[in-house]
C-alpha cells in the first residue's frame, strides 16, 4: 500500500464522528484537513485539534480544493442531499449508515456516484468487524458444511441516550430500525451470502414519552435456503453485553455496576431543549465529550450471534471466534486491533487510491436499506415482504 495520505473532510461532528475518531486519527493513511458543523464549539475544537479549516456548511467544505473525500456523518435525513453535494464537487464519499431513508434516494446516490466516477463506501457498520469477517471466512471455507441458520440479538439502552427531536420520529430516520438494524442486516447479509429473499417482522414502540420504534424482531430468508432471526431492544433493561464477557459495543470493558445510568441521566432533564443540550455536552466539542483512547480495547461487537452450519456453530466474540463442531469446542483468537475500525478506512482507501471496489458499495447499502424498510413495511402490514434489490457478497 502506498504511503500517501487521503485528505479527508468531515461533514458533521456529532456522535458518529466521535466513534470514528480513533480510526481517523490513528490510521497512517488519513489526514483530516477540514470539517463542517453548525456548532461553533465543535468547529473550534476541530480547528485546535487538527490545525484544520472549518466551515458552517457542507457546500463550503466540498468547495475546499484540498478536500479529496468527505465523511458524511450528518443526521440521517440529510445523507442523500449531502452526498449529492459532495459528488457534485467530484469528492469521494464515506457515508454513515443508514445510507438514506428511501430506496429512491439510495438509487439516486449510487447513480450519481457512478456517473461522476468517484468512490462511495457505506459505513461504519459492524459487518466491517474482524470477528465477523473471520466468521465469514470460516463459513466460506466449507469446513463446517453449508450455513443453515443465523441467530442474532442485541439488548441495549439505545432509546434512553440523549436525543434530538428528529431522533424520536420514525419518519425522520429515528428509532432502532434506521439506527441499529443496518448493523444487524449488514452482518447477517455478509454471513448469509447477501441475497435476502423475504422479510417477516414485528416492531415495538412501548414508551409514550419516546414514541419511536425501540425494538424489532425479524425473520430473513435467503435465496440459498439459509435463514436468519434478528432481534433488538433499546429499552435499557437486559444488557446483552452480559453475554459478551462485559465487553461493550465499542470494544472497551463495561462496568456492570453502571446499570440504569442512561435512564438516570435522562431523568435529570426537564425538557427536550435540556436533553439536546445534554447530548451536545457529550458530543465532540462538548465539555463532557467521552475519551476515545483509554483502557484496553478489543474488537467491536453487536450482541450475540451464532451462525449454525451443518457440522458446527460459529460465534464471533470481541477477541476471536468460538467454534463448536461435532466433537469439540475450540476458540480461534484474534489479535487486538491496533487501529479500531481500520477496515472502514482501508476499504475507502483501496477504492480511491487503487480503484478496488470493496463490499460496502452503494448497491450493497441499498440492499441493506431494502431489508430495513421491509422490516417497517412487514410490521405495519402484518405480512411477509419479498425483496427485489439484493446483491451477492463479492
């Protein structure tokens, strides 16, 4: 790999940027050169941290001649528009999940990227995680027979983390289906070969004060005969990290004694304005922004997953893959990640510098969003939904 650095501009200095920051600052082939965000405190912090230019609008950011690629980490409802701005300026794009909120927008984004001859990577999603990639390799090896079933679940405090108003509205991309299902769907599509045939799902919105989907359960069937069940709850009761040796989604160790902290913190606010202010304090540039570089870190995870093959079950963990074959249980360890989420930057870099399209293209992102939208449709219409825009794993 060449040593040249990719000159990256960031659109949106919120939570997604905070989570990607360790990768962006530690990866040897990335240079942060500019950022855009409406919050003055975030722009000031970015300018101080990186000696880089800052702008109030994405249009100004994309007009910066030094920006080679744009990381679109703005709120979900703006992804399609902001990718369009970047592509109009012939900038390559890394766009956060969900890719967009409609299939029409996904298709328009992909077509625009293809016409402009620039690269687009959809991420981060947990299908980039090394334990998931290794599980895919084990399945593809054929050593355990054909994949037959995937069982995946995740229970978190998602719904009680501080939110902006649109994050509590399904129609603006709020709730767990648009925020969390893209992780689940990307992972099981990668393991299952990519081509989902049908979806049958239910969703739950059980808190009147936060009237957005906080849970889902879905059965996905694949064209190759395999099937996957995925379940998610963000209602801050059971925590599935208990089944992951108390390693959090981030890969850091979690203190189980902090149970209920999200609800307790939220109860300190008396209005949506106070909740938004609390969220901003914990975002980049805020006075309570979390540290991203403390303690031992393993690979990231998205809850319990078991891939059931004909001659064994495979369970990715933060530090490796547990294998349960016909005669024995064994564990295949993975080394600690030197650069967390490195795989995201590697795929973007390869696409831009070497012209090698990876997995997470616009077509892949659209196929994942088709499944997520089918979860919503199936729950609403109480029926199985057949899919038409799926693509295979390369």
